């Protein structure tokens, strides 16, 4: 009886309350101090059950004027349908899932409304009040709680938990892409969630804007960006989530509040629109002889790790070749100053006494391209530059001038670039060519005569002999000495055949019985006039003396084997000024031996005397003796010449 009276009182109270709310709305009069009230839920929005002697509801408790569905969080209190103070529930993972459910299931089945009511009580309700009722309802309506689990699992898979932004691709630091996705609590991609992406820093999206809006997809969405300067860029996201409201009233309630944007993920990366090109170079030949062409191997690179070549962008580089450098100059390596223009740098080198003698150029459209460049006599010429007879050391300097590039390239270049003057890989030794002249003291002499030569040498570097090498550049030390050798050629058995071995050809012959190297002396490898023979001292401090001890040809040969600064050189073996013809000296005749006495011949009968002529007549016997004596002398001389 008491329960029945209570129910009637509740019903009457509800009716009066509803009437008061309608009047307040119709007349604009606040009810209980609030300007609006709730409407009782429809019968298909709730399940009515009896518990503890009371008739209770499981489902939507009340509806707002905007069709908002309200669920109670105090299981034992009855509502008076008056709207109390309302506030937005602070976002957290549970609130976000519940708000998503409340927003999605504003229109649902009776079972779904009931299932959502159990979730609201489970997550936010007064558990002391709710637990006894839950135990009762779980036994009576197990299908409702099963459905509640399904709805909650759906929220975990589909409610937005975070917006993820990632840098997925970059073309250097100049342009690239980012992806944006929205993920759920379970890590699945959530489609249809509105979001924004903002770029903070020197970059814009492909559209030229710094902000874009879109909705998430079932996979990440990709957006291109491009750098507008140098620095850090942060891509920030915001994305839309549902909110839940809390109403303080006779029976506290929860309902869907509204959609709002909150910060999502962010990613920061460095960008750089411009870049600085440079080259790696290596001279083709470390040591060059006079009259040689000069080549350089030039490879395109970028100046630093944060610099990236624009793909396909054509750039022109200019090369400047310097030579005539001394060993002292190797200590004057010069580095371009920061932000120094190529022209200022070259002018600074010229002020220091270094002016280019040859030129080259190369074109590149990317990193890692190599060009073999030949030095030319003019910047735009086609005539190759050849090393001179006395060029010393040489080196290349390469530059990129921003002013000489295309308009497109100028947009990307941060300035000029220049290589270092006297880089080790870019420097070579251009060997000097030596000249030698000499003349022997006598071009003919007899056996036993002293021989000598005067040699004049030019073309050595003035400091030759003092350079001890440079390991940094890979140059060896000077060879301190040249050599002078004396060669003999002839027929040792027949002086009349010496001319058959007269020196011929530029190079010295191989030694044999007709060709002998008699002696070799060291003399300083430097410019000057040197006396060879007659006791002059060699570079080793030994007297240089040589005497012709046999008939034949004697030749003085000067030779330098070469080093990293001077080419090999030698005087010609067949140089007529360098040879002496040696013959045997004339010797006095030996006295004739006395003749043996002869037996007197029988006297002949006297002939008739000749008539007198006025000339003394030789007796016949005296004439015969004279003839015999003359024959003996002739025979003696003939035999002597055959000895």
C-alpha cells in the first residue's frame, strides 16, 4: 500500500513538474531558477524495471530541447527534469570514448540505449548505488551487457585518440612530404575525422599556403611541402573530437556536449631552400715535363652535409690555373673567406702576386658528375696551354659564381663558392728543362796529353739543390748532383781504324772492346760554368784529372737523372765540341847498324878511258860500293816500318 502511494506521488509530482516546465517555457518564466527543462524520455528509449520496491529506468533518462540524450550517473535518484549547471567534462581516454558513443548513438534501439546507460554507470556512476542494480540487471538482461561490450569495443576502434603527422619523404632539405592520419585507442586508422595541419617556419604546402584542412582517411594522407628559406619547420595538427557534458541536478547526468578541435601530433624538421655547390678536384698528373698539356679531374659535390643540389639544375664552374710557383710558395695556401665572392678572392690572390696563366670550365647538373678539363690560354679560348721550360709548381682554383648562373639557378644559390689556393690534390710540379753547352780544351791531342772540358749549364731553378721535398704535396727532394763521364772509343789494335768508331748518336753506347767509360765524377746540379779536368775538384772534393793513355776518341758527357722539379737531361754523345781525337806521337828514327866488310872482287881489265868531261869521275869499284850501301839502307828502313 505504501509503495503504491509512493508511486502515485511520484507520478503526480512528475506531472506537476512537467506542467511547470511547460508553463515556464511558454511564458518565459524560469522554473527553479533555470530557463529551460528536460523532457522525459520516450518509452522506446528505456527499459523499466523494478528494484528495491521502486520502478526504475535503464536507458535514456531525459531529452533536451536539442534532442540531446541524458543518462544518469546516480542509480537511486529520480530526476525532476530541471536542467542544472552544466559543464564540459575534461578530456581523457575514457571520456573521449564515452563522448564518441553518446554522439554516434543519439538515435538508437531500445537495447542500445539500455546498453549505453550501463556503460555510463560503469565508467562514471556512483558505484555504491550501481553495483547492486547491475548484478540484478546482468542476470535479468545479459544481452544488454553483451551489447554494451560490443559498443565499447567499437569506440576503442573508431573513436579518435590522436592525430599523427610524420615526415615521410624529403628531397634533401628543399622539398618533401608529410603524412597525416587519425588513430584510435586500438591503433587503427579512423576515417572521416576533420583535422588541420599548420607549418610553422620557412616552408609552405604545394598550394603556397601554410595551413590546410582535410578529413582523415582509412590510411595516412600525404601532403607536399617546399622550403622557402633556411631553418626549422614544425608541422602541427589539430583534430576534431567529441566532448561530454556533466549536468549537476537532482539526478546528475551525462550527455554528448559538442565537437571540438584539440592539438594532435607534431613533427619538426630542418629545411633549406638554397644550396652551395662545390667540386672535388685532382690534377691528372702530379709531375709534368715542359711542353705538357694540363688536365684536371673535376667532380661535382655540395659544400656541406646540409646542402642539396636541385636535381637537374645546370651550374657552370670556372677554373683558374696558376704556375711558376716556387718551393717557398707552397707554404702560402690560401682559403677563401666566409661569404667572400669569387672575384674578391681572385683579386686577393693577385694582390699577393698570384695571377692565373690558364683557364678551364665545367658544367654539372647534379652531384657526382666528373669532367676532365684541359687548361686553355684564355677563358673562352680553344688553344691548349702548355707548360713552359721553367714553370715551377702549378695549382688550380675553381669557383662557382652566382651571377653567371641562370635565373632559375640564382634562386637556389646562397652565394659564390671558391676552392682553396694550393690544395694538395690540385697542385703539380712542372719540371724545368735544362740546357747544357760544353767545349773540350783541345779537339786533337797525342797520347799522354791531359784532357779537360768546360761545361755551362742553365735552366735549373735558382734554388735547386736546397729543396728537401714536401710530403704534404707528395713532392720529392732535389737530386743534388749531376754526373760527368769520360768515354773512349777506337780500335785498340790499329790506330788507322779508330775512325770506324767515331762517336755517333745522342746516347752513350754499351761498353765493349771498342767503347769504354773511363771515369765518372759528380758535379753540383745547378746553373753555372764548370771546369772538368786539370785538377778541378768534383762535388765529392776529388781532383778531376784524366790523361789520354791510348789513341782514339775521347768524349765528355754531362748527365742529370732528373727529379720532381727538373727533367732528366744529358749532353749528346756525338757532340763534336765534346770530343778529342788522340793520336800516337811521332818517334825519332833509330841509327842504322854498321855494314859487314865485303871481300874485294877480282880486278877487271881496264877499259878505255872516257874522254874528259870536266866532272870528277868515280872509279868503277867505288860506284859499286855506293850502290850496295844505298840498298842496305833502304832495306833497313823498310824493315823498320814493318815493325
